[in-house]
C-alpha cells in the first residue's frame, strides 16, 4: 500500500534505511570484502499486471531500458561482479559449464560490451583439473586503458567434485557521457590533430 509522505521525511527515511542496510552488510559480509551498497529498485503498482508485463513479458526489459536511459542508471549487465555471481548460481543449479559460460557471454555482448572473457578453472569433467576460456569481441590486457576499460571479477563456487574458480572480464564501451563506460577514448582510436593548411602568399 502506497503512503503519501513529505519529501523531507522521505529523504530522512531513505537515509536511515541505507545507513542501517550498509551497517548490516558491513558486519555480515566482512570476510567477503564488502565495499558498499546502492539501492535502485523501482516497484510498479498496477491493477492489470498482465497488461503491464505484456505477452511473454517483453515490456519489463523495454521499461527498464527507458528508465536507465532517462535517469542515467548504469547498465547492470556490464558489471563483472554481477555476471560472475550469475554464473556461479547457474553452475550450482547443475547447468553444463560450456552452456552456462556461452549464455553469460552472449548476454554481456548483447548488452553493449566491446568484449568479454570468461575463464573457469578446476575439475570440470574428470579428476584432472583444467581451465576453459571463452572469449568474444575485443579485449585489451596491457597498458593504462586496462585500469578504466576493463571490469574484472573473481568468484569461487563449491561443487560436488571440488571448487571451481570463475573469472569474468568485461571490456566496457567508450561513452562520452561516462554512464556506461569511460569518457576517455582508447589511445589508438583518438582523432589525429588537425594539420593547419599553409596559406599561399601573393
């Protein structure tokens, strides 16, 4: 049930909620290197929920994209931490490693990433440990642009055969606004300086 409150009370309530949530997660996730929380949830209230969802639910992703573009919310699918956690839950659910990795890879590339790399290490099939690497698109590994173009995350998942290591690297696209990617372009993609033309003298 929606309750009408003043803006001042709303800001105070949101601040208290975020402070208490941050304190709780700091205490609960101390060993997991917790760094912060950002609450960005939108709940739609409607009587005709089926019309809001649309047939087979295509309207929710459309509304999400419009709200992200209008209010400047970052694209969650380009977050390496979120995709690594998603891959962990897929593997825990019993999905095959190759199929799970290709699904994550395709989802990241469809979200606008320049490139993606997923590495899974451990006892994938037999008793001998090995690594499987899945790469799509462009990926840089050296130089200063790695610091602001590459988003990386490492996670570990405990399965019946042992522990698997998961590493996800996403190369963000160049964005002049700085919302979905870095503002600074790659050094090899910058525009060359304009050469002044000599004016002939009479």
